[in-house]
C-alpha cells in the first residue's frame, strides 16, 4: 500500500453529486449552430484558416496553432462556416473574443483519421506533435496545452506521472462518469502519456467518494502498471500541488512547476482525449459536461460538441429560468457567472451549475474582518489570506508578491469559511490581474526603450560611417591631386592655362605695336 499524505488546510463542503449521476453519459446531439472560440486554453489563441462560405469536414483543422503555447481548433462535424467574428465567450470578464461560427449540415462527414498503428513503439516526439495537432489542452483546469507538459526541459527527467481523477469540487461529476464508463480509454491514454515521458511511475489519484469509478479503473488497469491510489475526500485535493503532496509527500517550491521536482500531472479527461487522438485518430472536438442544479429537471452528464451554445444544453436538461438565480460555469467554489446563454461550451467547460436561490443563496454584504484566522487554517497553499486581503485592498503589490500571492490556487476555501462573508478570492484575482498588467506594461516599456536605444545607436553609427566615407573620399582626392602635381608646375593644368593666357596677351600686344 502506498503511503497517503495530507496537505495543510482544506474543507469539506456538501458534495451535491448524486443528482447528476442517476443516468449514464448522454449525447447532447448537434445544435443548429456551433460557435468555436479560437482561444479555448491558456496561451496564444489559434489563427483561423477558414473563411465564411467555406465547407469543412468533421475533424478538419479550422484554426492553426500560433506558436508552442497554442493548440489548433477542429470542426466538430461537417458544415459551412458562417462567420469569423467576435462573439460572447465563457470567461469571468464577460467580454467577446474571435470565434468561428459553423452551421452543421447534418451529414456528419469526417476527414480521414490519422491514428498511430502502434503508439507504444512510436517516437515520443512524433506522439507529442500528434497530440498537439489534435488540439488537446488540459480538460480539468485552466486548459494548459498538453504537448507543452509533455516536453520537459533538458536535464529535468520525469519520475512520476500523476493522472488526476480527484474531481473534488461540489456538483461536478463529469470525470466520475468518464472513469465509470470509459475507464479503458483513461488507462490507455495514461500509458501513452507515460511512454512519451520516458515511462515514469504512473499514479492515478482518486478520492474515496467514487467507489464505482475506483472499481472500473482497477479492473481496466490490471496488469498495466498504472497504480490506482485512493485517498480520503477533502477539498481541494484536486489542486495540482495538493495532489502531489497527497501522493508523494513532496511540495512544489513557490514559483516552481511540478516538472521541477520530476512530476507531470494530467487530468483523466485529458488522458481519454489522448487515447482518442492517438489510437482512433480523432482530434478533440467534444467533452463531457455536467449540467446540474435545482433549476434543471433532468440533471446529468452530457457528451457535448465543442462550440455548442449553453442554451442548447439547458433545453436538454429541462431548464426552468423562473427559479434560477444565475448561470455558473464550473462549480460553486471556483466557477464564474456567465451572463449570456449563447456562450459556447469550450475545452475547459466541465460543468454548468443552475442553482435556485435557496440552493445557492446570494452572499450577504461583506462585513469587517474580525481577524479570526479561519482563512489561514483553511488555505491549502499555507498562505496568509488575511494579510493578502489587506495588501490587495491597499494595492501593495510588492508585499503581495512577497507573500506569494501567485501561489494562491483560487480554490475559495478561505472565502467559504469566512464569517464576515468577505469575497477574498475576488480581491486576489483582481490583484493578480493588476500585477500581471503592470508586468506587461513594464515589459512593453523595456522593449520600447531597447528599440529606441537601438535606433539611436543605428542613426549614430550610420552618421559616423557617412562621415568616415566623406573623409575617405576627400583624402583620396587630395592624394590624387598631389600625385598628379608633384614638383612639376608645367603639369599643373591651372598654371598651364594661365601661361597660355599670358602668351596670347603678349602676342596681341606685339601685334599692336607693329601697327
């Protein structure tokens, strides 16, 4: 038995998971229109490669990756591109972004798949490129491009691959249903990921509140070398650094990445997507999304084409707008409110939460901090939330960074236990955004300074070179004149002309005297 460790803090909120697990995964079907944002992950948005009026096949690339920290976008089915324009997207800012609007034609015709015949013997570099070209990004969190995680820095070998099946946030059961019903795909994808990373130890971590998924995974993993590790339920054990501490007893240093200590983490949904991309040749064009809350009559888990408008899913789940207070993308702890139901499902959309007011009451007005310290006890990152709150209010960015603000995973545990109902995470998010904006401004200013100095240096160099060429020409002319003149004045053309003029004048004078 592998020893299980614990991490600091954490909470035990009500789970509310049973309602959405009453039925198996259901297909969400094909909506009338698909809206595909070119940016569905952390990093650079993809660059559209199609134009309005163009017909595309399912699985065809419609936006190419823009650099290493980017992944392409593919058509989820066959149809015609209606537009390439800004549309509302699911994001806490509520802003619009560039999207490719596709009208399905109902034929569901697909481009030729490109699977690997024997992936476990394939070149890891070719597999990594294939995973990147399949558009796969992390499907359990912020959506970090998977291929980047599979390319550790030289001299940093990976000893452990952790597959995250924790899904610790209340209400969300997308990964649970995936592990129950498609455990073989999860294990297959995990082994492919391990092969790419040089065959490290593979641990699949899962909380003990998922007995059916645990049984399915253990059965699928028999003889594979993948170790299924079960541990007690506590939120947020699904955080990358928290899960590493649970399974390995190791902590990722502040400001470092798991790869710095020889660990790579991937979500079970990502592992299944890798299986489909490599074994079946199918790019990432759909995902499982939980639709739940007391405002829907048919909660459950749906396999949804990327780009499907939220409104389409709400109709399938029996949504009652009269009792719903707000639409939440994600869970109650880390999710965010979506104001427009026409926003699409994207690669990171693991849950739509439709609560009633009684189920998820509107938070009361915040009161003054009473310095109780409960937030520090609950913080899984061992931070000091109270101090971070004060520094955030005072916009003291230097002290915020000194107190490791960016180690905050925004799990919401501090706000959950706060008796004063202070929205602590909102302060931290705002401060992070301000600091990042300041860094970007400073980088742009430094870049502008370097460009100005380079331009000034270039102008000065060109002026020096021009002056040097002018001086060289002058010296050459002087040298040529000196060489032609020497000590012989007869060879001087000016002197010769003067002498000829004087001779003519003397001849004219002689002629006049004879007359």
